[in-house]
């Protein structure tokens, strides 16, 4: 056997082993995300339909905006787990049917930091955790937790912010009915440039408009304005 053949015989199994380990890590990563998402469902912090719809819309908006494949994966994780930090918020606040007090609202605003603090500990989720940390920032700098503005806010956070806000507006809750599509879109566009990134709003609107009937059939509300 030549030296080259000997080297190939040694390297080939090593290469296969590395590939096998990478596949195992990928499976573990996916399983962890699913497990965390189920925890959110058990605590009734979202529904599977809410989180998966949000993730799908987020990825589609990001693709139109030219984000890289690696960023798309981080964005998908952030969209699925953006509310994971609410696991650290007392149920008395999460389920309160009336307006929160100033102290309760201040505590509620901690949930992006709680989510970031937990997910950043996983080696494959550092970037996704950063998207989660800043998904309540406002384009004009009046959001939280850091008061970032414009391009200071990670693009993944800006995308999650728009889609999560829209989905929250149109989804019905035990204590309120979801908004009609046209009203939700009016509010979204009204806040474009202040709370939301105008480019993200524009891109999301192109995606949402053709799909409004199926979305609203699932959320239990209407796509028509109620007078």
C-alpha cells in the first residue's frame, strides 16, 4: 500500500466520524428546541400554531430581505422561543385579565433578558438568544431592554418584533377578541418607522395579504373590519 493510500485509509473513517457527530449534534439541537417549545405550551404561553406560524413568516420575510442561511436558522429558533423568558414571570402576572400595575409591567419587561440569559448558555444558540433579547426594542429607540434604535437592533429581532406584534393583535385570548386583519394592518403601518422597521413591515405585508383568510380562520376572528 502506498503512503497516499495509507493516509486515505486513515482519514476516511475520521471524516465519517466527524460527519456522524455533526449529525448527532444537529438532532440534539432540534430536539432541544422542540422540548423548550413544548414547555411553553405546557405553561400555556403560546400555542403550537402561534409559534410555528410566527417562525414560518419570520423565515419568509428574512429570505426576501436576503439573510444568510445560518441567520435564517437562528431566526427560526428565536421566533419559536421568543417568549421562553416568560417561564420566569409569575402566573399571577401572565394570566392577569386586567391592566398590569407599573411594578408588574416592569417585571414583565424582564422576559427578553430571562430568555437570553438561559439560551445563550447553549453553544448553538448564542445568536438566536441575542435576537430574543432585543425583540421588544423599538425602531425609534423607545423600546427595551437596551433602548437600541434603527440598525443597532439585530435584524432578526426587528423581524420577530413585527410578526409577533401582528400575530398577538389578531389572535383571540380568553379575555379579548382578536382584531380584524385590516385594523391590525392599520396599526402595524401606523407604527412603521416608530416602533417597527419600515422595510420589515413592507415585506411582511406582501406576505400576509394573500394569506389573510386562512390565518383568520385559524385564529377564530375575521379579516373584515368590524364597525
